[in-house]
C-alpha cells in the first residue's frame, strides 16, 4: 500500500526535516501546548474555512479533502472558486511566500486536477492585509521539481545528524520540545 505524505508537512520539511518528526510525536497531544502565537492566529483563520463558515455560495468549495495517487500526497484545500477556476490558500498574515508554501499550493493543484477539477489560477490571500498574491500554475519543470522534492521527503533519514540554524530554531514552534538545540523559542 502506498504511503501518502500530508501536503501540510511540505513547508515544514523545507524549514527543518526534523520538525516533521516532532510534529508526528506531538500531533496527538494538546495542540495548544505546541502552537505558538503566529501559528495560533493562522489556525484561527483556517477554522472559519474548516467549519465551512466562509461561504455558502454554490460555486465555492471550502475545506475539500484532496489526494493524488500519482504523487502520493493527501491534504485539504482552503477555497476553490468554481466560476473562476481558482484555487486559493488563505493565510492570516503573509510577509513572504516561501518555496515550501508554493509547493503546498502546487500539490493541491495536482490533487484537484487528478480528481477532475479544472484549475486555471492559483493564489495566496493575506487575510489581515486583504491582499491577493497570484502564483503561476506549474509547468512540466515545476511538476518535476515537486516530484523530486517529494522523493527527498520520502527518503529522509531522521537518524542522520542534522544541521541546525539558531535563527530558524528560535522561530520554530517545536523549539521547546526539540533535543537538537538549546535555543529558546522567541514565542515563549
Ligand atoms: S528547533 Fe531547530 S532543529 Fe529542532 S525542529 Fe525546530 S528548526 Fe529543527
């Protein structure tokens, strides 16, 4: 049976592969103990979508579970606007769009298309600033880049030493739980 990777972990993997291990260890516990302030705000922003409060319009789909057998990934989209054929990922606040976030949106795109939805436009939306950030639909090179990245994810060996970055660790939500660093979490 094929193992599916959660799309939500792709950005974490780029940030630090070891955070995936910590996420899996603590995911079943009390999330309030793990989530630091920025993540809590982002989580609250997503709750409106997860509870389907965002829209009752028939041409909009929210919180749809998606998967791709071809890529071996599974996840959930935020918002699909059928009349615009637009897939949108909402964030509470966006200062910078990281490559891992783009991979997440690309992954959702491939899931949606494999499931039969037509998607012509991708974008991020910053809730706090009411700003939309269009993202190019991936071409064949982009798809290969995503496939290679997912392969690296699957082949990652957590028993091997990892390179830690103090700046990253200080802003990592798992910092206080991590045995790889003595750095204090800035959110404490
Ligand atoms: S605290 Fe540092 S080493 Fe530990 S998971 Fe976070 S980024 Fe990785």
